[in-house]
């Protein structure tokens, strides 16, 4: 017990940065613990945030659901840049080249600012049109435009928070990435009730207050990341941010694949939300609550997937591909055990969990059904997320992008529409399409990983 407690403290302190030798289980533990805690904090925020919003009205929940189904496009860019940062910097750390790692961090920041600036301007200007396009009624548009506009204008903060976290994870400093999310989301959760319902001289701002709380929290999180980097051996200078063609092109290539990969998957969720919007705001509200609960359980599992990606990148850089392979399968087995246990809890307690957020009977029925059907795919998610993220860690972002395109756009979306609308199953058809497509994705990902071509990717 004392040994595990010592390792736990070591993981939180982040005293190791290179994981190319020694026990694989120890390496996974030291990397995964802060990454899992980082994701737990992210998922806890998602649940707490929707809890406070749900106290306003079910329409407010629908505003969040419709807005965030589109802002996932921004998250796709953020995750793509995070993937590129983690893969590039992990490879440099494995090679023992901190100077190029510092330059890579500077290039990632420059690319993040350029892309996010464009997205912020477009989203801020077209916020009400985006809500209308997603099927929102006039009441939702009038109440939710300010929320949507603030969220879209905060794109630079969102993208920097993710890309800098990826840089820190690639450098083996997962503990700092964890602390930045604790700071960002902890502040967000503290500000939520104050800005939503008002306190003293602070007026009640409703759903707009939820958006402001998010922006403030994430801004402080980014400031913490930059401060932590400035005090580490990976402290970058302004010279590192000057566009360096060769490295910028390489990072852009990996980021484009990562962005495309998550853009494909997140866009599929937009289509699913759009299909559900045909059945009314109560259904969208119930589905939004269910998705937040799903996020609460899946995000910690992404901690193990991110640990696998870092181990793959660093071990390839050190010329140890077999160690990379062993790390991936071990992470996947751990993930399977965790998610199957969570799935059993979700299935049994679905109605109770959704009932914590709303008293709307239609929303509860929809949320319960969504939770019970979606958690049936947890076994597939366990392997799919670890293996696909490991391919990303090797710099092979093209393969997961193609697989996502096939599984989500050619299988999930047509199946969801066919079952729900043409087949008359309603929302159930949309929910059933998700675990089916995840089964295909897990199978295809494992097949491609076993081929081993990812070992030859240059980063």
C-alpha cells in the first residue's frame, strides 16, 4: 500500500518526463493518474455546468445542447492541435532533444492563435444563424444568442487550453496539464451559480452567465499553463513562435489529420442532434443531459488513451517500437475493465441520474433511454479510443480520420436517420446507431494497428 501511495504522489508531482525504460505498468500509472484526474475534472465540470443550467429551464438545456453540438467543431481543431503537439513533442523528448521540443511548443501556439482567431470571428458573427440552422425555435434563439456568441468568441482560449495540454503531456508533464484543468474547471464551477443566479451586486445572467463562467475559468487555466511552461526546461521564447516553415508544415500536417479525425466524429454528433431536434426541445434536453453523464464516465477513460499516445510517441523516438505496442495493449485492457464496470452502473441507475437534472418527464424518459443504449457500446469504446489515440501518438492521424469517416458518416448517420425517421423508432433509432458504429470503429482500429505501419511514420 505504501508503494502505491508513493507512486500516486510521484504521479501527481510529475517528477518524471521520459518513459522509455523500466516497468511499463509503472509508466502507465505515472502518466495515466494525472491524465485521468484531468479528465475527471473536465467531466465533473460538464455535469455540474448542466446541473446549474437545468435549474433555469429545459429550454436553457436545449440552448447549451444545440450550441455545443456546433462548438464541437472548435473542439475538433483544438484536439487536432493537441494531438500534433503531443506527438511531435513526445518524439523529441524520446530523442533527447529539448531545444526542438521548445520550438515545437512555440509553433503550436502560433498556429493555435491564427486558426482560433478566424473561428472566433465567424462564430461570433453568425451565432443566431447557427442556432437557427440547428433547428432551434424562436424562443431558444432569442434566449441563447448571447450564450452562443460568447462561446464562439472564446475559441482562442478553448484551443490554447487543449493544445498546451497536449504539449505538456507530450513532454511527459501530465501533472501540470492536470493542474491547469483543475484551476480552469474549478473556477468555472464556483462562478456558475454566482453568474447564473446572481449574488449581491452581481445580477442574475441566466444561461449567459454560464458562458461567462466558462470563459473566465478557461482563461485562468491557460495563464497557468503558460506560467508553468515558463518555469520548466521547456520554456519557449518569442523567437520560438516565429513561423519556422519545416516544423510548422509538419505540425500542421499532423494537426490537420487530427482535426479532420475529430471533425468527422464531432460533426456526426451535430447530425444526430439535428435529427433529435425534430422530436422537440424536451427530447434534445434529455439527450443533452445523458451526453453530459456519458462524458463524465468516458473522459477519465480518455486519460488512459492519452497515456498510451504519449508512451507510443516517446518509445518510437527512443527506437523501441515493441515497448510501444506492449504499452498500448496494456492500456486497452485496463480501460476495458474500467468501462464495463461503469456501464453496469449507468444501465441500472439511468433514470435516477437523469432525474437529478430535471423534473421534465419527457426529458427523463429520453435521457434514460439514451444512457441505457449508449452504455452498451462501452466495451467497444474501451479498445477503440486507446488504439486510435495510439495511432495519433505515432503521428499517424490519417488512419483514424479515414476510419472515423467510414464508421460515423457512412454507417452511424445513415443508420440513425434510417432507424429513427424511416424505421419509425424515433430517438431510440438515433441512440442505437452509436454503439453499432463504435463496434465497427474498434474492430477497424485494431486491424490497422496490428498491421504496424504506424511505426514508420516520420514526425
